[in-house]
C-alpha cells in the first residue's frame, strides 16, 4: 500500500487538538472554564476515536482485503492487535464503550469519566500512528 492511499494527516490533526485541549485542561485553574474545556475534550476524544477506527478499517480493507461484513468493531481491534499496530485490545474496547456512552447519553456530567482515560488514549493513538507509518513506508 502506498502512503498516499491511507492519509494519516486527519488522525494526526485530530489527535493534536485533543492533546492541546487536554493540556489546557490540566493547566486551567478556573473551575467554570475547566467545565468548558472538559466538554471540548469529550468532543475531541469522540472524533479522534472515530477517525482512528475509520483508518483502521480502511487499512485492513486495503492491505489485507478484509470485507466489510468481517470488520465488526471488535474484529478490527483484534486484527490490529494481532498485527502489532495497537498495543492493547482491551483499551480500544474500552474506548468504544466510552464513545458509546457519549453518543447515547445527553447528561454531560456522565461523560466526564472520559477525561480520566484521555492520557492513555493519546498514548494509544500515538502508538497506532507510529506503527501505521512504519508499515506504510516499508513498502
């Protein structure tokens, strides 16, 4: 697969916005402003997760000729883990659960536990990007 066939820039940019937002949250002292930043962190987690999931799906289709019917979300994570492109299947399954919470729950306070997993999520997405870049440039 040529690098141009799988553009990681969107994922890199979404992750960068999450990193910036989380940094702002950890540095903010004003509780009212922290509430706004938490809301933003939750949203940035959502779209970074969705972008990562779509890229994994596209990678498996293009590189391994996987069919859509075979690519349930758990299968995507299992395949990526087996390939060494993500380091922990359970983390990604947990991110899916957190993402599902945000899409079905309209009480923002109940989505705030996502903030606790953001540092780990950032590390895992960095790991994914790094490993996809290696695979894509080895060809």
